[in-house]
C-alpha cells in the first residue's frame, strides 16, 4: 500500500474519547480517526481503518485460497421467497435480526445477514456433476443484522463485513475434510493477525446444522462466556457439565408448609433447613413457533439455572422468552413467584432438566403466597415430564473429561458449521451420483468477522497511549516524526529516507505538520504504527531515533541504514510462522 503524508491524508486524531464509546477499541478507533459513526452500529471507514481492514481481508483471502476456496460475490438483496423455502424467513422475522423491505411491486426482500439460501441456489445452477465436487464458494462482503444491542463499535455493527464461505460435498466424509480445511485456514488467520484465541464447541443457532466451533479471542469485554477444562472448551450456550445427584430417598407423603418470606431459593432452603439442591425451580416460558405460541414449563434443580439456548433447541421453537404475568397466570393459576409443578394446567408441555430425574422428596412452589409444597415427587404428584439437558454449565463444575471448568470471556471472531443437508434438502439441491441416484449436497458454512478482527486486535493490543498494531495488519509500518521539517536541510534528509523506505517496500506515515513534538508523538502513539522514526538532534551526527511502539525502546540508527533496518523488521514481524 502507498505511503502518506499527514497533511493530505484526511487523518485527524482527537484529544478526547467519544462520549458514547464503552470499550477500548471503539474509543481509540474513533479518537484516532480510523472510523466515524453514521448511525448506531453503522460506520464509515476512514483511510486508516480501510488500510487495516484491507490487510485483514488479504490475509483471510490468502488463507482460504490456500485451502482451495473459490472467491465469488453474492447479492445483498435477498428475495423473501428464497428464504421461505428453508423456513428461515419466519425465523429471522421472529428474532427481528433481518432488515426486511419491499420493492415497488410489493415484493418482499431482506438485506443479507448470511447467505446459505442464495449460495445454494447458485450451486444448483453451477454444479451439475459430482465431478465438480468438492467446491467451496466464499466472499468477503457486507452483512446487515439488526442487532439487539449494536454497541462496542466495530465489534458489533449493524452493517459489517464478513468472510462467508460455503462448502459443497457429495458425502459426509467430504464435508468433514472441507470443515477441517477451513479450521486450518482459521487458525492461520488468527495467528497471522496476532490474536490470542481458543477454539470452542458452539451452538449453531439460527444457522442450524450439527458440528460447530467458534474461534474466540480471549477478551474481558467479550459478550460470550466460554468454559474451559483441559482439552474441553465450549461456549456457555453449548457447554455440558456433570453434577452429582443427591441420594434417592423413599417417597414421603406430600405436604404443604408455611414458609413466610421465603421468596428466593436461598431463603427457602434456609427456612426448611435443606440444601438448595432439594428445591425445584419452575419457570414458565413462551415458545413461539411459526404457526403458534404456547407456554413451555422448564423444571430445574434449585441450585442450577436454565440454559435458554438448550431449551430452545429442545423445544424446536423460533424463540423462547420468559412468560409475562398473564401467561403465567393462565398456565399456572398463580403469580410467577408461587408456581410449582403441581399447580400447572393439565396438558402443559413440561421439560425437566436431567438433574431433576434423580430428585426425590423436594420442595417446590404450591400456588400460594407464603407456602411451599414439600416431599414432592415426579410421576406421583405430577405427571412424569420430558427430560433433557437444559442446564447452564458453570465454572467450578466438572467437564465431561473429568476436569474442572473455568470461565473466560471471549469475542467470537470466526465460526465454522457442518450444515449437512439442512439447506440442500429444503431446496432440493444436489447432483446425481455415478449410479444415477440423486444426492443432496453435504454443506458446511463458515464466517470470519473481517471488520470485527481489527477491533478485537485493538482490544488485545493497546496501552494507555493508544493502539499497538501488529506489523501484519498495521495501517503503516513506521511513523516518521521530523523535528523542524520546515528547515530545508531537514526536509532534504527526510525526503531521502522516504525514498529509501519506498524502495524497500516500507509503508510510512510522514508527519509533515508544523505541530509540536508532543502532539506529534501523542498522535503517533494513538495511531499505533509498530515503529516510529524521529528526525531530531541525532541528525547532526547522521543518525535518527528508532522507537518500537510496543516496548517504547529507542536506539540511534545511522541515516543510511534505517530503511534497510526497517525492511528487515517488517519482514521479520509480518511473516508469522503459523502452526497449522
Ligand atoms: P455473535 O454471537 O457475536 O452475534 P454470530 O454467532 O451471530 O455472532 P455468525 O453468524 O457466526 O455470528 O457470523 C460469523 C462471524 O461474523 C462471527 O464470528 C463474527 O466474527 C462476525 N459477526 C457476526 N455478527 C457481527 C456483527 N454484528 N458485527 C461485526 N461482526 C459480526
Ligand atoms: Mg456465530
């Protein structure tokens, strides 16, 4: 990329952080003039951000090309009809994530949040023989999502760029190979962008499918909780843990006791002198399906919590949300605080967590204020419910591998999914195999946040003075700060170094303004190029000061060696050895 001079670059570093920014990357990216906000979750990329973004895109493209990806470009306006074929129009309408609009003929369209339907339709037209498989189509293009909380700047936009790839195979073994190839590409992308990351088991969400893993950058501000125990790592949405059951007891007679003021599980357990694990929580949800809404009751051991993603997947609804007071009353005949499994209207769907299976003689709500039922037993006092794992795993619990789970926060930078034939079946997409049998494509889909990655890198690489870009994606390799640039002699020296840097392929930002040294140094730190060259007192002896942004270490380098030295540093630091 070409080098620039500050005076005609369109860069402006501000003295203050934007008042609405909550996280470091948003604060610095706006303050240092990388991005400007157009509306909530919608941004302009200034010249600095654009350079970083293009470098990230290039890394992503190189690594996916290396695994045989074929770059394409898909439309952003998607006809509703296409999404109706897979049932996802209603799903995205229910969650409100898709921007939906009409054309002048009242035809419905959506702005692309993801492109499984569109790419499957393209594959149906381009792929007519199993000899054309496997194939992996990918693009790096805009996505639109009407996020519930568009915040954190480039971390969660409503308009953003994603690399999205879609693999087509004839069978599951092929899909597995395509999936592993993309996992390898993702590892190299994360490593080349200097991200500190982990790969976790994930819930596929509205995309669907079976296997799915997320590439998570470890970060305090991450909106995902990840649980890790040795080799086991999973998103909290998906994580499973083992919990010990209390010993089973002989059933005692059901009773109702006074429990004044026991309006929490902790108070109830204290009031009855029993462990929280001997109490039951009864939660009423509203499950929204394409054609109906209905209450679903979740039962969970008192010391545990419901994982709403697991509940949603089990119920197979479009959404599940806690019921409003009217629905609670209609389902349980009482207010939310007093609901118990024995108060439910007959015929209500009840899903109990697996931990409830072993529970005997437990305490639960009985429909009345100030009272609870004791010695409740399922199958006797209320119908045996459906059992499923709907429990939220927590740090401190035992992972399936026997080790103890620890919790971390993470930002999802990439996601890979095995879709199988979910889309190809719904859309009748596939090819005839060598025996003439029609086989649906086995598909995978893959997404990398090309605009989220730069923000995540800033979250992981910054200090109190600004951003610290890793060489491979830095807007410039070096920031040039001449003192007395207006002096003809100084200017001649600087121009000569610039020419040397150009010859050596080193990208620089030359601060040619008449600002004070303090302002120039401050701006250089904020912008965060990996190195800074100061043309100052050393010029008398034919040297310049070379400073590393990350460590703050400085050294004097002879004028005629500095370009070569930087070329060496650029090569050394941008060609990161990857481990896969
Ligand atoms: P999240 O859970 O963070 O909302 P997601 O699981 O909905 O993300 P995917 O559909 O898996 O996202 O999209 C693939 C990738 O696109 C994500 O891993 C992320 O890097 C990026 N991405 C998703 N949503 C956004 C957004 N609103 N802004 C910027 N990047 C995003
Ligand atoms: Mg995801």
